C-alpha cells in the first residue's frame, strides 16, 4: 500500500497597509528618497483609492509582470434556500476579477 506524501500547510502572514508602508519606507530611505512614514502610507492609501475608483468605473488596471484587475458581470441565476426548499432568483451583479501574470505564478511556485 503506497503512502501519500505529507504536505505541510503553513498559515500565511497577513500584510496590512501599515506594514506595507513600513517596508516601502525602508526601501525609499535606502534609495535616498525622502518620504516620511505618514507620507508613504498616504501614497499607498491614495493608490488603493484610485484602484477602487477605477474598478467602480469598470476600468481595467494592469500591473505588467504582476497582475491585472477588472470587473466582470456575473449573470443572474436561480438558487434554492436549503432550509425552506424555495427557489429564488439571484440578480446579476458586477464582481471583481484578478488575473495573475505567468511570471508571478512561476516565482511563487519556485520559492520554497
């Protein structure tokens, strides 16, 4: 009887806006670009706000070599309430979509 190889599942580290700002701040300081932590966090906040507004306006955002963001229309569908067995219609809606680049996918799978 063949045994299955053991897979280890590690809990991902969550990086928030503050941590991302601190990391970016360190990179900027090392390149002699003078921005304070507050200014760096403001740049990140404004960038995220612009991304949000672009998606609300149904614009596609591309970061070549990383990923692209866009919205797609999810069509209406019929679903069933499992408790009451009643069928109900779920209306069409716009949903966000992310497509990662091949380069990023390869970089993630190579890292161990």
